[in-house]
C-alpha cells in the first residue's frame, strides 16, 4: 500500500555544554542557548544549491541563555503533564553487570530474529532435505502453502509471548518509553500511523506488539495489530515467529479483515514510510516518506476508523549508516533491489556485542520515546473520493507536525552528526553545519 513522506534537517552542530549559574536561593541551575523559533523555509546544500530535503530555507533563531530544569525535576514535571509509561524514567546508572548483559541479550535476540532468522531457517530446511529427516522439510513447506491465508485472517497470535521478560530487558537497554497524549476510547477503531521506520522499527515493535510498556493498561480495550511486509509471511519459521507476537501483513485484505470485526477497539498500526524510509534513516535526521502515501487514509475512510499520528523520537539515532544521493548508482541499486525483493539493502552499523566501543550490529543505546497523538475523527465512506482522501491526508500531516513540534524538545534526542567510514559516500542532502552555538532542534521533513 502506497503511503506519504516528511523532510529533514542538516547535520546537528556540536552539543553545547551547559554551565552552572547561581540562582537566587544559592543553588545552581543549568543554562544553555534555547531555540526560540524554527521555520521550514529551505536551506542550501554544500554545493550552494537548495536542499531538496527541506522546503525552501530552514532558519532558526537562538534566544539568550535560559534556566533549564534539572533532569530529575524535569521528569517529575513531565510525568504530571503527560501520561508516560512506567519505563519512561530510565533505570539509574548503577546497573549490575548481570543486568547489562541481560539487556544486551534482549537486544541481540531482536537483531538476530530481524536479520538472521530467515537465512538460518532456510539453510536448516535445505540441509534436512539431504538427510534422513527430509520429510520434515517437505511437510513443513506443504504446511506453509496450506496455511498461506492465516496471516491475513485470524492470525495465530500467542498472548503469553507479549509478556516475555526479554522484552523488558530490551526496553531497558535504550530505554524505550511510551507517551500517551489523549484518550483512545475502545468504542472506536483506529488506524495508527507510526513514524519513522528507522532501520528496525524498534520503538513500534516494543510498544505495540509487547507489554513491556503496559500498552493494554494505558489503552484499555484496544487490540493493536502491527502491520509489516506481506512477503515476510511466506518465509519459513520467521512467519510463525512474527505471527506469534501479533504482526499482520500490510495488505488490503488483511487490514480490512481486522477493521471489519464486530468487536470494536481494533487498532491497526502501519509504519507509513515502509522500507523505503529506511534509506533516509540517519542520526539527527527526521526525514519521512509521507506526501504520496495515502493508502492508509483510504483504509480509514472505508471503515470510519479514526486516524492517530504516532512518532518515535530517537528511532533514527539507534544506528549509523550511509545515505546515498538519488542520482548515484548505489541508490539505483537499492531501488532495484527493493522492487524485486520488497525492501532495500541498507548499510548501517551500531555497537559490538562484547564492547560498546567497537563496530557491530547491535543498536546504540539511544532513548526511544514513542508519542501517541490524539485521534482524528474520520467518517465512513465505502468509496472515498480523491478530494476526501486529500482532505484527511492534510489533516493527518498537520496533526503529525504539531505532535512533532510539541514533543521534539522534551522527547527528542540530539546526537552528534554521524561520521562516515573511510569516506565511502557522502550523506544524503549534506548541508553546511550551522554555527556551534548550541544543540540544533530537530525539524520534520517530507520527501515523497
């Protein structure tokens, strides 16, 4: 299903180190330059041409140093203003060595399933074909064929997998948080648009398919269904794994089946940008694929399901990688591969398994905060017109932008610019760095 996009800012300047200043009570408070205003009016890239990733001149103005609430008091203040998940306050710095390793194992389990479970299962099935156990491989492949409609219908979700303790260790590794900004009554159905995709969509997976942040308690009566590529449900072993945790194909037949159920409170979660959006993923960049992606709006109109914007701050910061410009042969290869297989190959890296200072495939422990916005009421229309689709698509984009602007300072992360290894490629839409006056506030951008 084709979905929409949003632009990005350039590289973030070096982080400013706050300096303590005495207050009137004799205690010290932190001060730092504060971004007073952001306007998406475009910028220039390194060659002096307009940056296509930002609408004509991104400008920002820095106000004078203003007092910043200390972290502990800020968390307490946020907890009173926003409904934050129990994991919103990260564990203290005094983690035991055992706890650190449990968190690493939890993340390694997710990365292994995401990257290696499919090739491992296929090699195993192929190996069994040349042994006495060859009937096992044949019978299992026959079972996949006979069971091919199950993922798009009732599925095979196993509820106790949502409460595996390994998900809580994975949550604490980053940590991953869930912020509720509005009530979602279970008397309605919902289409949640999750942004951004990032590399592995860790925030969306943990918050909507597991109970590590107590989704069922925070949104009582809602049944979330995270949708992913339909082709993944034909892969041996991996299909059964993702069905067990509650994933569904992002196909019309599958999503219509869920939203047509007599029981209300169905919440379909769609990563709108899809795999294409992973090509724009980079630390400090909030670049979405949203403008031309409107299938999720048609889905909501057909069933009268309210649209809900969701943004996971920090999702793009968990891996470093290389982004190729659209005119390069590398980008062309990625696009061709995506058309054939369904997802593009990405060059990314994080930390090592045994050392946080080495390169590897484990994500960086950057906080991920998933903010769930308020519902946008949508009327039911069996055959929505293009004008209706465009109207509610604009409403959704406006709501997403407001959600981003309201929470980017309290929930966003400002990592240093990502470095590229050995100068193999330049980042997509590279732009000159602004003066190092303080942390640059993130800006939301749409590409497609």
